[in-house]
C-alpha cells in the first residue's frame, strides 16, 4: 500500500549511492546475496531470542535489498538479477516468521504457520499474475523500473517490514500481530484474484 509513496522518497537517496557502487564495480547480484545473508543472520538472531539484533540486521538486510535495485538501474537490469531479487526476497519473508516459531514453538507455531500459509498463497498470486500480465502485455510503472509487474495491495514490502520490526521490538505480541496481519495479506491476495478476473477472463 505504501510502496509507491515510499519509492518517491527512498529512490532519490539510494540511486546516487547505487551509481557510486556501480562505478566501484559492485554488482547488483552480489548485493542481493549480501542482503539475503544478512537476512539469514537476522533470522538466526530472532530464533535465538536476540530480538534487538534481529531488527537491526533485518533493516540492514533491506537496505542492501534496496541498493541492489539502485545498482541495477545504474548499470543494466538482467533477468538473472530479477530472478535473484524476487526469490531471495521471498526466502527472507519466509525466514522471519519461521524464526519466531523456532524461538517459541509452543506459543508461536499456529500463528506463525498461518502467516507462512498466507505469505505462500500471496506469493503465488503475485508471481502468477505477473506471468500472465507479461503474456498479455499489461504494464504498470508505479513501482518504478522492475523486472516484472508489481501489483498493489494492502500488504506489500513496506507493511511487511514494519510488521517484522514490531514483532522484533515486541516479540510477546507475535500471535496477536500475526492474527491481525494474516487477514490483511489475504485481502491483498483476494484483490489480485479480482484483477485476474477483470484482466484475464
């Protein structure tokens, strides 16, 4: 929901940094992997109940995730880069709820499992809609220059990162937040079904 607005604020900051990194020979794919590696450390910190480290590493991971796109725009976008960006992001979004389950399985298992379920279905709808839209020549530039079409929704990257930060700062709220956020993600998926019926039928 906030991704388009935040891009107008974040991109002017990240793009000059991306151009500098590109001039130094730093590759976008390397930043994607670095961001994923830091995300793994964030998940480990959360799983071992070091939640403040978890939120710090989580935010650093997402900084690298933003910089990989800035470097790609400064050089050139590639299909491999787009593939890595999406798949590693999805892996990150799955790792964080799983880390909370590992931290306290007795309390968090059901709520965490529900969150992973809605993330899984939402991800499938996101990728499949993008594939079908590509076949039909449907484009949209609200997300800037991307490797595939990004559809809008209540639950996007910005909202999910905010939720993850809240969970790290208030881990005892995990179940309550998960039960609130899961339906929001489901609404995003439902809106994509509506778009599919509108555009593909």
